[in-house]
């Protein structure tokens, strides 16, 4: 990795402070569970108390606090410490969040004046005109209501959410839980005495069929579903 593009990852433990240099994007990927070689994560195995001043951590402190080799300490700092995000990485997060929000709107919103989907370029223009602030640290689904309210000042738009009740047999109820949370907001989860799961999920109307497909694939078609309510966001 290019040391000139490195950033600092740090951790405080037992009253001591430690820092290392890391590749920001690769360190964040490693933190999320991706396997990455140490030489791609960090330019060296040096551990510091202050990177800027070039002050190295004392060996006896590292041994007393971590009792690990430098390689494992570096991995621990990346996994559990604070990584200083670079401007480039922050911009990437913002752009990724923006792309996801645009895709959600394009898939699930219509122009009610002509009852037709809204082109991606028009959504991009509306976001810019409305000066919408996108939070890259918050899931896109949690920002949609606010964003729709802002761009509705620029153009006609209708975005529908639906509440779906799902009954999942006991043999699939545990393995289905991540699907329920992945596609929308889990409003209700009630476990019957026989292990069956009754859940209510609120999700964008345009994602309903994909949601059903995933659940049916997982359960071999043994689920029951019912649309409880459609909610227009605008």
C-alpha cells in the first residue's frame, strides 16, 4: 500500500494509547469480515503511541496489555479501535449512499401526474435542486421519508410503503429472520407456541415481489403472506 495514502487507527486500553497506520478502505473491509493480507492493510508492523511524532510503543506495554504478536495487535486495533476515515473514503460512502437512495426511489416511486416511473437523471437533478443532505451513516430506508418530502417540493412524486404479514413455519422461522430485517422495517414478530413466526414487515412496494421470492426460496413456498396496508409517503 502507498504510505502517503495511509490513515491512523487507534485504540485505548488499560490507560495506554496505541496507534497504527492503515489503508482506510481495506481496513474498513477487514473490519466487516473480509479476509485481507496484512501487507495490504498496513504499511508496516510498527505500533506507535503517536504516529505523527514517530513515538513507538514500548514492548513491555504491548506485552502487558495485549500479550499478542504485532500482527495480531494490528488486527485487534483495526477490529476494535477507531479508524480515522480519509476524505476520499468519506466521499465514497456518501456516493454509495446516494446511489442506493436513487435506486430505491427509481424502483419504488412514480410521477403521479403521468403514473410512470421517474428517470434516474430526474431524481439526481431533484436531489441537487432540493439540496438534500444524505447521511452516509444511516440506512437508506430510514432516510427515504425525509428525502421524499424534500424532493416533492421540486417535482410530483408518490412513494408507497406496504405492510406485509408473513406466517413462517417453525422449521424455517429462525433462518428467515435476516430476510425479514433485510427488506424493510420489522414492525412485529410474534412466536407461536409451536415455533411458527408471525411477522409484520413494512417495505417499499417495489420490493414486495423480491421479498416474497426470497422467503419462498428459503421456505420452499411454505409461507403465508397478506398485505395489511399500503401507505403512500407522498
